[in-house]
C-alpha cells in the first residue's frame, strides 16, 4: 500500500498508469468503520487497482457544524486499509485542495434542494466541489458511495451524469450495528444514553417500511405516525422525515417500490441521518 | 476528418484511444474565422490528434442576448476545418448537453466577477459549465482559447486549476482585421457604417498601450482619456473600460507590464469586446 501525502506526487503517479487499468475509488472523510470498509471491498472485487482518499472537506461543513470536532485517527485508518489490500491512499491537505485564490464551486443539482440541502445550506455545494476535484485527481473507472447518505448519492449521480464525468457511480448498502443503528463516524459523539435513544431513527424508518409492506400507500399517513414516534422520544429532536423519489429526492404522495423513507434527527447535539427503501413484495425495487 | 453528431458515439470513440496519444481541443461556437483557425493550427502543431467542437451554448446567453441570431454556417465551418487537417469534429445537440433534469452548474471563479461578468450575469456560469462538460467528454491533453476573450481565458484557467482538470490551457494571440478590429463572429452583425465606428474600441486600447509606452503609469489617466475617445464616437456606447491584473481581473491603480487594458462597447445593438496587453520596453510581459 502506497500512501500519497502530496497531491502533486499522486498526479505524477496517476499520469503514468496504463489506460486499460480499471481503478476503483472510495472517497472518505476517514475515521473508517465497517460501512467504509464494505465500499473498499466492493471496489477491490471489481477493479484492477483501488484508491481511497481520506480528507475532511471543510467546504461541506456549515459555520456552526462539527468540522473542528470531526473524529480523526489516521494511523488506525491506514492499518484498516492495509488489511483490505488497498493499493493507494490519498491524504490531501487543505492547502492543496483549497489554495489561495480558490473560488470555483460546483452548484449541486436538483436532488440537493430539500432535506439535508435545507438543513445544511452549503453542504452539497462542498460535496460536489470536492468530489469534482477528487474525480479529476484520481480519474477513477468507478467511484463507491454508501446508501446511508442516499441524498448525497443521488446528488453525485446526477452531477456525474450532467457534467459527463467518465466515472461509474456505485452505491452500496447501508451497514448497521446489530441493533439497527446505521454506522456513521459521528456515532462516536453519542453518550451511552444518547446511543440508546438514537435507535428511534432506524426504528421509525423500519416501521414505515413495515406499514408499506402491510398495504399503506399514503406517504402522509406513514410520515405522521413516524413523526409522532420521534416526538415521543425524549432527548431526540426531528430535523426532517420524508418519503421521496429515489432519483430527484422530491417528496411523493403515493408510495411506490423504490421510493426512500429518509430521516434526520438531533440526538443531543449530534445530527444523524438514515433511510430505508420501500421494497416490492418480491424484495425487488 | 470524422464528424460526430452524437455525443455517445464520440464517447465510445474516445474510450478506445490510446492513453499516450496527445489530444488538442478547440471548443468553438462555430461561424469560424481566422481567430478560430489560428487556434486549430496551434493545436495541430503540438498534438498527435485534434478535436474541434462546434456548439452554440445556450446557458452562456442571457435572456435578452443574441442566442437566436447568433450566426451559424455548419457546411462552411466543416470545409474550413477539413482544410486544417482536423481529425475530429463534435457537433453536440442541446438535447444531449442539457437533457431533461439537467441542473448542475459550475459557479465561476473570482476573475469572473467584474466586467463581462457584470454586464452578462449568467455568461461565465454557462461558459464554465459547458467547458467542464466538454473537458469531460473530450478529455484533451491541451485546450486552446483566444486572447480576444481574455477574461474568459482567465476564468477557465482558474477553473481548471481549482477543479484540477488534467488539461493544459493554451491561450493564443488575438487575430485582427488589417485595420485593427479584433476578429469576432459577431462582426457580421455590423452595417458598413457600424463596422467603421467599431474601430474606436481597438484604437482606444492601442492608444492606452501607447500612453503606457510613453511613460504613463496611472490607470485612471489612461482610462479617462479612453472613455472620452469612445464617448466622442457617435453610435457607440461604452459598456466598460478597465485596466486589470491578468490573472484576477481585478482593477489596478498603477499599470504594470502584463496588465490588460480591456473594453466592451455597443455599436448599435452589437456588443463587441477587445483587449491589449501592456508590454515592458523589451516586448516581454
């Protein structure tokens, strides 16, 4: 495994690689968990070489968000990536990604408008900008993202399609703790009590999917009951709960297989997101 | 010369090209003149293969601008490109570049703020977006732009640097008519009388450069005299006149070699732009 701390060193290396080599890329903000590692494994299976970036991207954090506190553990991350037979790790610095005079941003597409896009106004602009930079630096054949961040995946898919990046976007399933909590680097912020309360999010989404399976098709009905379930949990504040089209992230009135139920909550000061897909009876979407 | 009317056909062709082939790219809006052809020749000299795109990009025109009237002559353009030994011509359609649901835009960098960026509020956003799309489709080694559109060149250079496109930006000298008028596809709009009046722009810029050569260093002084020269020409209305840093396009107070004197005027309904560089005594910038 070769670790690149300099973007320029990486660029030289990338320019020398043969064109017919397939390259799988997993962009991360580090503090890796099983969710990230599942992406690395998927990339490992389908590409000749794999590259992972670890970069806590400042432009996707708002002024009152957790950029400074975001958890970091470079040595542990590198040990985990080594075990997954990662070929190349990129560790860019802020000074290299956002040098003085940097002022070009990617305005995110339509699926970014609502939900996390409303709660975190600069978030997807930062995500689209850094993903564009990383795509241009890495020039991957395929890039891997987690379904836990479903809106992000829809935004990146649309951006990739609109701007014609020659990259295949692969979205992999959410990895959960045994009790259902979606894995997230931010789970480390939770006190034991908060960790218990946080379960209400995945439980509410699972209950919504269950009501659909039992025949309910009105989004409003599923959402009202979910909103109540979260409101009844002390120490948990609802940010949003929605049922959306999987591509546009526009709200739907009548739920159909393939739609997502999405939610965001604050547990104490920690903001967590999760989602579930509504499946057709056969389990297909 | 192979002409691609379908973006998908081009993508397949591009994917099959060997990596070590250098590819020079000239993006144009067609209605080619000697300025465009000088870019094609520069590309021809320094690359194994060259590609030219002809696409009148709607997103860089404002609602009250000349998109519908913009001159087009595909057959003449193709004949000219054939004569220059062009390898590949791309003729994308609006439906392919901006399909339904298209909604990702590139917010242009700092050098876009003033001048043409103020007179034409959506212009550089459209330019940056389409150039990003074309860079991703063509994946050129080098891309060629004319110095006549100096602010555009500075914007694209900064965008390419910020977003890390693996493309070398080459900016080639302005080509002029014998009497000094900068070549532009829009010159075709001018009546014989307007064509004569339009000369005041290149003459004003040449006079500014001359005053610098004679020792004047105060931008204000050069600009005041230039503004008067244009105001005294009937049928010509000044849009802007400025002296700017060549990279940031911020106005300067004290003129230095390498700075640009830039101007935009309306001659009747036709908007024309031009610029001149302030040279040091030895002719270097």
